[in-house]
C-alpha cells in the first residue's frame, strides 16, 4: 500500500481516468496527461480488459526519486514529465501497462524483475505505437537500445557482467541493485525477438492468453519459460536461443536492432554541424523531444566552449523546460566543461530528485577533480531534500559517509 499526504486537487480527464496534484499544478498536469483515456483503450485493445476499474495518476513533488511507481489504480509520477507539449507521456503508458505486467501478473522474486519491466517496456511501446504511430515507437525503441548498450558496456567494464543477465542473482544484495536498464531494455529486446520470430498476431495472442492465464498470480522466470516453451516455442517452431537470452550475459547477436528514419535525418544534421554549418542553419523544424535527445547524444565527444555556445544560442538547451533534453545537455556540458550551464546544473540537481537524472550527472561530474568538488558542493545542499532511495545511490557514488566534514567543501 502506498500513501500520499498533501494538499491535493483532482481533475477528471476521462470517464475512468483523472489526475491528482497540488492545486497550483493540477490544471497543467491534467492538460499534459489528456491522452490517458485513449491509452487505457489502446491497452485493452491489445491485451484484454483493464481490471482495476479506475486509472488515475498522482503527480508528486520533484523530489520523487522514480519516474513513476505503478501503485494499482493510482500511479505516482514525477513532475519532470510535464514538458508543456505532451512529449514525455510514454512514461504514463509504461505505468499503465504495469496494470497487466507487474500488478496483474507479478514477478515472484526480485531476481525475476525482468518479467515485470521487460514486458512493460514492450507493452508501453505497443500502446505508444497505437496512439502516436510507428515513427514515435521506433524512436522510443532506438533510445532504449542506446541505453541498453551503454549499460551493458558499463557493467561489463566494471566487472559486473553477471548483472547483464535477465534472470538475476541478488543473493545478499539490496533488490534495488537489480534496477537497471537490463531488466527493462534487454527484457524488451527478448520479447521483440520472439515477436519477430512468430509474427505479431501470434505473439499478441500468446501475450493476451498469458495475462489471462496468470492473472492475479506471481510467476518465476522458470514458470514463464515452461509456459513459453509449451505455448509459443514448440507450436511456432521458433528458433530463438531462449537460454542465452535469459541466463547469458551481454546482448545476444540475434537482437532486432531498431531503426528510425527520423534519427537518420538527425544524424545528417549532426554531421553538417560537425563540418562547419552553424547551429542556426541546421534543419530542425518540427523535431520532437526524441529527436532533440538523439541530436544531443550524437554530438561529438569533445566540443569547445564556442561550439557549445553556438548550439546553446540556437536551441536554448540550457534554458529548456524539457527535463529529458536538459539532462542530456547538462551531461554533455559537464563532459566539455561548458561553464555557462553550471548555474542551471546546480539548480537542476538541487530542485529535482529523480534518480535517473541525478546518477548520470553526478557520475559525469566525478570524472574530474574540479567536477568532483562541484558535485560535493551541490550535493551538500541538495541531499536533505532528496528521497532516501536517491541518497543511498549518490552517497555511494561520492563516498559520502567516509567524508569527515562534507558541508564545508
Ligand atoms: Zn516499470
């Protein structure tokens, strides 16, 4: 059971959907999340009835450490999805999908966490494809693929290859350690591989039956694999190395690499800029949040301050109200020691507590001595307002408890 206590108002956005938030925020939140009813309908069309009667979202203050928490009937969500253009609502599709994968059919142990998250990422992308189209879903899948590659490389480099398995072994560890892109994106990639092998119609029928058959039950990875073998692999004559996907490390070679035409066009613009076209002359009309994220991620590893300033003047990255674009831009700013962004960096880290944003920014900072000092200074101010989940992660990153008198740094 999850409790939220505060001065809350409610706005209905559909017959069985609505938004709770603080009174000053509730109209903004209701506008941003206007597609909720369509999302519930799209989800039902895919995988059967929504069994929890109402689906509401509570928009929490910025210190909330997660994107969303799929409490049945009432998702708790970060306000960082309120971009002002409805571009970050895939997160709501994700939390809604948990009403099937996670809350209806639940992982039996945290070692089976991928059953919750991999299925949910797959389902989320299907909801988004139904509502926003294939281009949107392809961009979402490509960004997820980039996240997976990055995480697998990082874990492998840190000697944590075992954590790149879908089925985890968290014996003696905090279950929170199992929360990485692997459960989400490698889980998605496995299901996407299966879909490709048997065709979408057959795979959808399999999933729909899976949610019915195991509704309101908990499932281990092994129970799922038995079911998969009997109902999809054998009857469909599927040739996928299921054991390699579930128990192996890294990314299997038969992964379906997502392709996005829109991102290919973005890469052309990055290349033009690299070869000397000014940022203001690039063809960026009509770009979505995803295209901007891809653009910033694909900028050269090393950039000069005048180059960063050219981009910033044309696209106002440092001043953007879109948290996802801001977070990737700030990371690039730290990597390239772009001082004009530091005030915003400090303000962002002090006002937002979503761990997905905090962790990469602190990690980027501590790579240099100057950055580490900045990280410690910012953290000393920000730490009292972070949630304990975020504090645990950043404490460890900065060796916080070992420091004698951090506040004076
Ligand atoms: Zn989730």
